[in-house]
């Protein structure tokens, strides 16, 4: 059973930065895709960034140039560096791994961006 634990969320002023981490355990299988999603109050969960096993990255248009997804394979951890944060990016951020075609989710870490 894959377990994902996010950390690094918190309160930050607009224009500030945060670095989210997601530590994975419980799998020795190949991880096809690592990703970060977010869900703001009253809105649907949306993709923020993803990273494939081939190191192909995908970003939501709204975060391109400001957010960076990366991984530390030996530590089985994926990161999301978020710069120039905006108030509308206040949300719960979730880590997602796809292992053998099955998605796994963390419980999320809240990010609040104040004006």
C-alpha cells in the first residue's frame, strides 16, 4: 500500500514562496507519474504540476514560470517549489502518485496566501 505524506504548507503573504514536500513509502514498484494537485474551497481539484518517469513535466498554465516540480528518487520524495504566490492560490495541495496505473493520494497540506 502506497502512503504519501505532504508537508510544507502554511501561511504566506502574496508574492512569497513555499516549498511543498511529499514523502512516499510502501512501494517498490515503478512510479509512473508524480504530481501535485490543489483544491480551493468550493472548486474542483485541479492539476498543478506533474513529473513522469521520463522526467517530462507538465504545469497548469497559471503556474508556469513560478512553480517547479522536482524529485529526489533515493529519498522517494517529490517537491513543489512555489514562488510569487497569489491569494487565489489558497487551497489544499495534494500529492499524487500513479503506480502500475493506480492513483494514490496524500491527505493534503493547506496553503493560505494572504493579501
